[in-house]
């Protein structure tokens, strides 16, 4: 077994909240643990993040290792109680619209402890922004491993209300199934 999963997906026109539009086809296979992270993202986010990873790996030579993706509300609150400064209640992770990653090349590893400058020097930050993503290195509470799509506090409030309407008070384990029109 090669351990490589190949998936093909055409990314539909995506227009959410902030007015970003993403188009394009993304076909790029990743090792299975990575595919599992991608498969649990929101369906609308899987294509853009796959394209992000494909471009980082092909244009910069850094290999992407996903460390976290979709998180249920229970998992997120566990992180908050554990005092993780980066874990916020209205996180894009709750809807499968965020990935945390490390970057690896030539025995070097770019992590949460690496500086903003080290992250920017890889080229990954610029690629993310060209795809309309936000980078946690720009946040007041920095989380340099964090990349998300279209997120804002106002959108978080809107999607939490939508999730409650669609799934009831226990929406927290179904955020990645939110129906977004
Ligand atoms: Zn994150």
C-alpha cells in the first residue's frame, strides 16, 4: 500500500460572507492521515485547502503536515479549558474551515514556535492570502500554524445561529455539515 490517497474535486464558485470568490480545480493526493483531516473539513473548504497544500508543496518545496483541522465544540472547549491561548470559542475549526499546519524541509520544521518572519520566508503565507485565506500570524492572539477561510467574528455569530437552527442545541458535533447558502 502506497499510503497515498488520490482524490479529485472540482471546486465550485464559492462566495461566502466576506465576498471572496474561489474558483478552480484541485487534484492533489496526500498521505492518508492528511487525507483524513481534509475529509473532515466542511465540503466547501476541502477544495481550497487542497489547492493551498498543492501550491505550497509544488511552489516552495516545503512539505505540509496538517496537525489539526475540524474540531467539535467539545474538542475546542477542551483546548480552551487546557489554557491553549490560540483556542477561541468562535473558531473556524468548529465548522471545518481552518487548518493548523507545520512545514518541513531538509530536516527543518516550521511550527507554532517559529517567528512570523520564518513563516513568511517559506512562501506559504503569501500563497494562503492569494487564495483569500487568513493567517493566524496576523491575529492579535497569534497562532502561526493557523490558516482559515473567510472568517470574522460576525460570520462566526451568524454561523453559530445557523447551526443551532439546523441541528439544535447539540450542533457542536455537526459544524462541518452546516448548510451554507
Ligand atoms: Zn487553528
